[in-house]
């Protein structure tokens, strides 16, 4: 109990001092509260080296590890990574199996350490369609870390922005059907609270590596006013220095949210 209280005080202090204490970041401008990343380019990274695509995904896990730790250190409280989309089932079965295996490995190997570092793991997506062993491992991770409050790591898995909106609409429709909600009471807040990210701030910054210029069905609702940072760097080559570049750039953006300055 006392320990948890101390941890909360520590988190508060970190929040207050998280600006300007790291090299190259501006002291005056704020860091994103929520960073989203499309981890793209694993396959190309491997192909460029004459390696099987699996090697690219494995190397991508290393980048993920580095970025999670950097975000925890910097005091970025929400990080969302796109690990497997509702469309990725169209890939060859062997690649899908590899990605599922890597995920289970990642969760098994990293969970204790993530837990010690105060990371709360949260899954975005239709998890009940995932293989059972993956679901079991994810459940363990989510339950182990559910009270942590340093950083929330959202892993988007069997995730699609359209599927998320469909699920939200179904949830709302069932409340209307059961007379718990009137149609005229539905507003943007109602929709936000029925998304997988309910209760979380929208992403302030989206990083998309590997030179792609698409949203790819990622966080369609939540990205409405998100700043984008695009780079040709392939995800397995993405390191802390690239994250710092993105954050510095973000700090120089002027966000108006549709208003005039
Ligand atoms: C896109 O690269 C990447 C993916 C579809 C999977 C991302 C997964 C990981 C980084 C590892 C597993 C995740 C976790 C959370 C442990 P691509 O394969 O489309 O690359 P390409 O566009 O170069 O072919």
C-alpha cells in the first residue's frame, strides 16, 4: 500500500519534470501523452539482408523493446503499437504463425521486466479470434500488470479501425435496445467510451516508418487531430535516436485542433 503510494508520488514527479530534462528536447514544449506507432518495414529489412521475413519481425521486437523503455523513461504515459491487423490474416499461414509465436515469446520473456518497470499491458482488438495459447498468455500479462501506472502499452492485435467502430456501434446499439441510452443522447464522447481505447487520451503523435504514407485502418477515430511523423527508416532499424528526432519535431508543431491560433 505504502509502496504503491510512493510509486504514485514518483510518477507525479516524473510527469511534472518530464519536459526539458532530456538531451535535445525542448524544456518549454510538451511531450506527447500518447504515442502511436505502425511498426512497418520488417519484411523489407529482412529481404534486404537475404534473410527470411521472420528475421525482420524478430529484429522488430528489439526496436519495440527499446522504444517501450525510452517512453517509460521519458514519461510518455501511453504507447500504442500496431502488431497485427485484421487484414494481416491474408498473409501466408507460416508468417501468421511466426507473428503469433513471436508475440507469445515476447510476452513470456518480457512480462516480468515490463511489470517491474511499471508498464501496464492493454490489448486493442478482437482478441477472442486469436489462437487460444496467445489469448492465455495475453490474459496473464494483462492481469499481472493491470495496476501499473507508469506507462500503458497498448498492443493492437487482430486490430482494425473499422472493426473497432463496428464493435463500438454494436455496444451502443445494444444499450439503446435495452433502453439504457436514448439515440439523441449519443455524441462523440459516447463513441469514444465504447472504443478499445476508452478512458485514454487520443494519440498526439503517430510514427510511421518504412516510407509508407497510409493510415492502414489504424485508430481511425482516435487519429482525428494526431500529428504524423514519417520516416524511411525501417522499423527494425528504428532506435531511440529516431524517437528523439520525432519528439523534437513534434515539439515544434503548432496544434490548433481546427481553431485559429
Ligand atoms: C509490418 O511489417 C509489421 C507487422 C505486420 C508486424 C509487426 C510485429 C512485430 C514488430 C513483432 C511482434 C510484435 C510484438 C508486439 C511482439 P511488414 O511485415 O509489413 O514489412 P514490409 O512492409 O517490409 O513487408
